[in-house]
């Protein structure tokens, strides 16, 4: 198999415009003859479904939540990047492109990232036109703030609820199309298989989560906007329902999965407090604009603190180590996420961590409150401070927050070409579900940008190019391919329901999460990854022997839903380990302990690993086949990433 | 453990939970004892503990809606001791922590109660009526592309901030559950006022309020009698001022309606 990235020729800055002219168009009157399925209604899915509807296509949209407005994009806090240069501080499309490529540690495609930076400016215009209430200055114009990995202020925000406001904007556009009858919405419906006819994606099989009914839906193209797979770690900042099942079942039908080991560990999350913990809560990166990260200078002070002999406010200024400011004077507390996370782990490994467990560092607002006053800080971060207090019962205005890294985002995902089409014709992947734009590390405020770029401004152009070559004929849902896929789904469900073992689904999920965090988390090494592979296989065998799923298919069955998702995580976890083992270098969120500089920074190997690793399924328990897409850099020079 | 109160003792509690097989079956309260609950657990983590116990015994776990567990998605619900989202003001159930309960407490847990929110199962209700109200007009009719530059529409900060306050509604339905009439006025008014305040919302200002209110009535929500229970229980603090604004908008729209 040869991976065709379909990157247009010509100079970087002209590729997208040229491509938009070169793609085939579907006549407005013919668009109504095509059906498109969109799975997932987060930023990417809702914006795509709404935009397709506006163009005139017939759209069916699916989400597992009770309403499209619940998708986990809603929880994004900090902001959305755009190269507007409203602050006159030297930003440009090229600078956003450059920061994103560099932030991704040179493991993303230049052409995709440049396009992302180009359309970023349109996203802000679109959202404002929808009535999204971004933060504004007193003069009535839009406000910006800074985020990690950038030296300009290009992040637009809506207090600490940017994702919510952007998603409600996309949801409103979607609602308008639902009201017009151009989009048919299927909430509480989960995709469980992809249907292929003559080698093309032609539909999906879903389960109605209320009645359990297994149903088929046919279309001319299928878009997966189903988010990331961070919940493979059990504990993450993802929503409880976030899962990889749609993407994974597409992988098992032949779609390639790219760079699965590229996972982002977010540096500022509320630390774990007990075994019962069900999820981790992020404290937005925007807090690092004003919060200073530190730990005690010596292990001895940290020990006394953990024992409760002293409190944080007893530690003198000269006994505090603001380690990010010390090591990275140019970027300080605003280094990219992978760098901040790894350094938090380093100081905790040295024994200088705080909190009862020693697995936390301080994020301190005392200086900012002294400088700007508490009301100014409350206006910027009030809801985050409240959330912190609710969870920890501590007041962050009076004592520093305790934070620790947690799994947050997955840069890997289904392999897609420049058109966001997977290697399966007619199957597209958008937003976090694809691998395309963030390389080995995503910069803050870029996920919202990418989700909306894909849905509003990329797919509406590229999907027409494919559909224009497709006949109008619809595949009936009694076609053998649909019947076979339905049978496959039913037999998996029956199997899960019939095992009647002794261990709960959550039990297995926690065990998997433990393996992944231990061996495939913030730091990895070949030996540990080998252990992880064996342990995952063992756990997976045990799952299929001993899992306990109660009830029947024909009802609202929360255990059966979870069992399907965890079954897929148990396979995906192994692929992540395979990918991490294959990549004998450190880059971005993938830190292999064997490959580091004397200063403990990631040591890339551009000679041998400047490629996208796209994996092909060959059967559960079999070794997947690696396909490489070489990354070509014509516009940026590959250098050791430095934030010093 | 990193919680604030590491010495707080685990609690034993008695839960009385609404169990209902499906939409068409009758339901009933069922009593479950739970033991060893840490005060640092969230309410839903306490429910997880109970569900794991039930599963191990081969019993059907209690179905409840939840997703982000960060207080923003609006999916969690639960009527706890007679109050939507429980005893803490300005808090969703997922952000409610067990430190607000005492050892030995009995806690009553019911689904949202409203004719327009039928029960799917146990504590899970159907809130699709809210989506249909939004579909009736909760948007600005702009297609993707072809919009002016974002800074071409300056909006005074005070207005932008007020519109933002209204826009933070998470659509959870606590306002309906809190209201003795099961009225959806607070929910509807939040979107109507957000868009009525902003310049982008002016073109459709009148039809929006007319259509959204009409849909609200079709869905079977009750009338608003100004008790203010909705705003008192709203986990994100949507203000009653929005209902005032909705009334003004509605009267103005009807008095000057172009669709007469």
C-alpha cells in the first residue's frame, strides 16, 4: 500500500487556494442527491454537519450523548488560536504555522498545518457572526491572551469556557439545519461498525442506546468526528463516555491508524485524590499566563511539607524553585505542554513534589494577585478557581493550586490525506479523530482551531471532490454488506452478554489504564513497553473470559455500552505500545528514556523517524503492518526545539 | 491522599433511589446501603461505587446520565433530597462532593420530574424537548463563510459580558425540575436574551422569541409564575433578569409582529 498524501503542488502559501480551485464541484441542484453520515457532534462533527446541510447535502448526524450539545469539546477551557494579529505583536499566518510545526516537534505535515493557520482567521469571523460571546476589550473589540509555545497573543477566549461557547455556536448552526430538515439528528446512538461496499465506505451500523436496536444507515460518504482515545488510560481529562470505538472499528475494516503513541499529557490538572477517582480535571493552560510553577528547592523541605511539619506559606522565597522560569527563561511558565509535563515529573521523581502523595507541583497566583489585584484575577479565571475549590476544598486565592500532569489529548488518530480522507475511499476523519495537524505535541488552544477548521472550512470543499465522482445510487440497507456488519455487531454484543464472569468492565479498564500510564505514559522505554505488550494481551484474554456484563441488549444497558468501548481500548492499547516501541526517538509527547539530551530534553532522530507511522490491522493478536509516510519539510528547518 | 481533609472518616449512608425499568413501566424507590464513602468523592463517584457493588452481585446497575464530570456538559441531573443537583448552590451533581453529607445520612435520589422530560430508565430522562426549542430559533441565520471580519462588529464590553452570562446555560434542565409548574422559561430566556442583546441577533429578534416560546408550549412545559425557584437552583447562575427580558421581547414581538 502506498500512502498518497494528496498534497497539492506549488508554493506552501498557494497550495490550499490552488486546491480549492482544482477540486471538482457538485452542482447545487445535485447536492440533494447525496447523503453524508457524520458521527460525533463536537466542534468538528457539528460544524461539518451544519456546513454540509447549508450546502444542500442530506446529512445524518449521530452522537452517543442525549444531545449534540454535550460533546466533550464543550469542556475545552482556555481558548482558540487564530492568526488575526489584532494585537499588532508580530503574528502572521506563517508564524502560527511555524509555531504549530515546531510545537509538534516536526512530526506534522507542512501543508496541512499551513492551511490550518490560514483558515484560523475565518473561524473567528464565523463564530462572532453566530453570536459567540468572546471576551472583549473596553473599546468593544476582541481580546486575546497568550498560550504555551507562542510569543504572541493570538488566543481568543470566552472566560474559561471557550469550548462551551464555540460548541454552542456550532450546535446552533446544526439546529438550524435540523429545523430545515437538511440534517437528521440521532442522539443516544452509537456507531458500532463501518460498512464497506466495493471497497468504499457506504454506511454504518449503530446501536440505539435506549432500545438496544441495531440499525443500519447508508450514505455516499462517512465522516468520523468521534474525538480522541485518551480514555485508554482510564483516568484522563476526557469525558466518561469519550471512546475510540467508531475509529477503532473503522481501523478493523481497513482504515490505517497513524501515530497512536502520540498522546498529550497536560501539565496542569488537579492531582489524583483516591482509588475511587473516575476522571481528572484540567486547570486551563491559560492559568500559566499568571500562575508561577514551583516546588521546594530541596528534598528536605519537600519532605517536611508532605509530613505537615510546615505549610506552603512557611517556605521562604529563596527556598522555592521556579524551575520552568529557571530552565527556560525565554518562555518561562509558558513552555509547551510536553516540556512542562516532563519537568513536573522530573522534579517529583527527584523527591521535591508536594501534596500528601508527592505527585504534585504548585501553581502560584500570589504574585499576580499582588500585582493586578484579586478582582482582576477573578475576572480572568474565576470559574476555574471555583472549580478547583469545589473539588479540593482549598482556596486558590489564599494558597497555591496543586497540579500534576494528566492524559488530555491524543495527537494520533486515523490516517488522512490532505482532503481529510482516510485510505478507505469515502471515509473521512476530522478533529481529534484524525492525526493530521499536531505532530507529536499539540499546542494549547489549537484543538478548537483544528476541529472547527476541519468542519467549517476544509471538509465542505474536499468532500465535494469525492462525491462529484460518485453515482447518485444509494445502497439499500438490506445489502449483504450491511447484513454482515449487523451480524458482526450482534455477535460481539451476544458474546459480551454471555461471558458472565467475575470482573467488572471498570475493573478491566482500570487495570489497562494502570499498564498504559506506567509503561506508555510520560516516559517510556523499550523494556517497559515489552512488558506492557504482554500484560495487555494477558488482560485482553482475561476480559473475554471473565468480564461480567449484566442485562440484555434490548434495553438501556450502561454496562454493555462500556464493555464494547473497553474491548476496543484493550486492542488499541497494544497498538499504542507497538508504535511507541517502533519509534526509537523522543519527540513531543513521546519521550523514550533511551533517547534524551544531557539536559533531559527530547532527542529526535530526523534521519530515521521523520515519518508518519500508519498501521494496518491484520487481526487481533497479530502484528500490525507499518506503512510510512515520509514527512518533507521545505519551508521550515528542522532544529532541536528550544524554549530557552 | 491529596484531599483537603485526609483525616475525615469514611461514611456509611442509606440511599433511596428511583428505579424504573423503562418509559412504560411503573417505578419505585429502592433502598441501598453504601459503606466506606470518602468525603473527597464526588456524588457520582459514590454512585459508581454502588453500581460496582450491584454489578458484582449480578444486579442491574442504576442508570444515570453523566459525561464530562466537570460541570460543563449539562448531562448530569439527579434530584437529590428534593433539590436538583443536590444541596450546594451553583453546583452540578458531578461537582457535588460527599464532604457535604454526614455519616449516617439518608439520601433520596430521583430523576428530573416533569411531563416534558419522560423517564427513559431509572434516573435517565429524555430532554430532547430542549433541543427542539433551540431548533425553533436559538441561532443566528448565517451560513459558513461570507461573514464580516470579527472586529467589524464592536460590542461594548458591558453588553458582551451580559450576553456571556446568559450564554453560559448548560441545558441541564434543573430549572424545569425545580419549578412547581415545570416551566422552561429560564432555559428559553437565556438563549433569547443572549441573542437579543447582541447586534448579531437583531435581524431575527422578533421571530426568534415568538418561535421559541411557541415550541416551549408545544412541548408541554408549564407556565411561569415568578417563584424564582429556577434561578435559585440553576447550577451556573442564570439570572431571573433573563425571564424579564424574555417577557419584554415577547410582548414587543407580538405587538409589532410582521407575521400577523
